[in-house]
C-alpha cells in the first residue's frame, strides 16, 4: 500500500535555528498538508498546498513557517527560527483528486532545546 | 466555527467487550467525518470515513460508525474489543470544499483494554 514518508523521524534543534522537515507524498496525489501535535494535545492543521501554492493556512502558520514543493516528489516544511513551543510531532499528509480522504505519514518529532 | 468534541478522555474496557466512543461535531454544512487511530509513537491511521449516503459506515479492524445528523454525532463502535485496539482514537470533521479540506480534530479518547 502506498505510504507518505517523513524524514527524519526525530530531530533535535537549538532554539533560533532553522529546521526543514521533509515529506515524500504518495506519487499521484495532488493535495498536501502539514499538521502538528503538541505532546498530549490534539492534532492541529497548519497548512494545505495545491497546484504549487498554499490553499489555506491556520493562525499557527505565521511568517516563521514556509512550505515548498521543490521537485516532483518532495514536500517540505521550514521553520526559520525555532522556538521552544514549536516542539511537537509534525505530520505530513497527501490526498488524491476526488479521493475523499487522505493519508498521513508517521510524523517527525521535533524537539527544540 | 467548526469543532469536534470527544467527551471521554479515557475509556477502559475488558477484552471481548463492546466499545462505543463518542464524537459530536459542530459544522454548518453536511460534514465529512472521520475516525483515526494512533498507536503510541505512531502516525494517524484512517479507520473509516463518512461523506454521504448510508449513515452506518464500516471501517477497518471491525470498526463501524453511525452518522446521526439530528444529534450531530458520529460515534465509533466495535462489538468485541481486542487487546491490540488499545490506542488513542481521534474523531475529525473535514472543513473545506471538493478534494481539498482541512481536518479539525477532537481531543482524542485513549482506549485501555483490560485482559
């Protein structure tokens, strides 16, 4: 069964550093998403991406965040200057046209120290 | 505003017993509804989804859910729980249009299974 692949599975970074979280969506999917889950809290929507542009973003997704699809296979989330409160599990997801559902990756646990 | 409420933070059932996890949503239009399961340290796996049609939907691992518009509910059920079902369960509503929509999750219900 096709999978959404996220790397790395765990990343530790110092406050103020830039991080890039990487995702390889399912190959024929067109819609891409990032979500995050702070430990013990609910899963929160960050951003959706379609046709090489952001479709929607949440209040969390401020100027410190950006997304990019640099080639035909990768989808990245960049945090420019990490804060302690950015520590969370970040999930990538992708969906096909008219699929009525999308697939999540296993997540990247980001720890900011 | 759209929201999802899962009233039970924890539920403990005995192996072999039946299970019902509650979910209530608030959404102006006909909702897309989902249940996801998350095992410790793992990602989110889709159990089932409702978009339209039959209000009783079947999912993987023997789970089913029933959409009740009058009660704004989408409760998850399983007739006989297995120890491997112990996990966190999230109800979600899809907000958006066409094939692009965001998911709004509830806070989750942690299921514990007694041997």
